[in-house]
């Protein structure tokens, strides 16, 4: 099964809201007019597209006036073009241009952060990369245990501190160890935190600075894990994280089973952050590089060829 087919399967609920809704608007051969476009905009909002909903319908209205959009198939095709344009072309697989590449991963409690790190590590190991995981979450012992088990099973190096250890100190030690071992990638887990916990957000900034002291230029990537089921709420969370650290990209977790996948458009529009990976299931293999065309095709329905 290819990525497009997997996304179609995992985004079924979103597509039921959006694609089936479009088919319903045109039932009975209904012509395109202001009323239909208004209902279409409302449908896009219910799919959690936010401000992008108005942009799509405005683009469709202009195309219709020019005679370029005449029916349902034309609407789907033009909608696809507009939605693809709204997604950052920088998304997808990370370029590991440093050795080691240091990746700092952050996110709110329950976002799927630690699981996403295990999946990312699995992906990197499958690419024959030597990986070190740093368990900088010293607040939740279960997070370190989870990463330790994964590292042991998959041949990754692992660094952790004691239950009272300073997370920044653990991060420093992890980078130091990774340099000594000559690994390709160092992935640093951080404590899950609420975006409203200012002291913990400040700690992220400290961790980032300490890592840079040990390895100038690091961390090379700061990935924010977003829970797709949070929809528009994820945007407020993301803003707080981007004010604390220099976030470079997103991992959108729990994309399966949600009708709010459309929030990706608003997050990118408001924050300018590319989506690097999406989590589409529980299996370690199901953290995949984000493909904006495959994602949009899965949203607007089958039958559109690239």
C-alpha cells in the first residue's frame, strides 16, 4: 500500500466530512452559484480548514467567473490546486546535512511525542543511520523507560539521567556522548508540557542553549509534535512553543481517526512551519514523510491523478 492509499484510509473521517459533502452539494446536477459556494465554504470550515476555507471558495468563485470551473470535477481539481499551494513545499524527509545531526523534539503532554521519537528513531535506523536517543524528560520516568526499551531492541545508543537530573545537563551529556561515539543522529526527547506552563517553556530555551554550547549550530532541527485531534487548539500551543525555541518543523501525530486534519493548513499559514512527518497509526513504520500532494489528494477524494 502506497502513501496515498494509506492516507486515504487514515483520513477517512476527514474525507467523509469534506469529499462526501462536496458530492452532496452537487447532487441532482445543481449549478455553481453564490449559494452553493457559501455552503461549500461552510463545509470547509467544518473540516477545520479555518481561514483557508474562505481563500479556497474565493479562488473557486473567480475561476467560475472566468469560465474555468463548471461542475463538481472542476471544483475538486481547482480546490486541489489551491490547497497544495497552501502547504509548505519544504515539508517531508529531513536533510541530515550535519554529522551528527541533533534533533530536539518538543510538544504538549499527551501529544504523542515520545512515541513519535521512537518511530523517528526506527525510521533512521532503517536508513542505516547510527542513532543516539537522549531522554531529557526527567519528569516522567515512563518516557525514559519507553525510549530505553526501543533503543535496546533496535540497536540505538541511549543516554538518560536520574529522576532529579537537570534536563539541560542530560541533553549536554547526550550530545557529548554522541560526538564521542561518532553517531549520525542525536534525537533529544523533552518533557511534555502544557503551553501555559511558562517555567517549563523557559526550560526548553535553556536546553537549546546548552546543546549549542556543546556543539555550535546545534540543535540543527527542532521538531514540534502536534496532536491532530486538537484541531485549531494546536495553533495556540504551537505559537507558545515557537516563542520559546526556534521550531523548524512539525510532526503531526494521530492523523488517523480524526476529522480535523485540515488544521494543518491553518498551522502552516499562521506559523510558516513545514510538516516533516505524519503519524498514521500505532506501528513503528507509520511515521512517514509528509507529501503535500498525497495529503491533499486524500482529502479531496480519489480519482484525481497527479
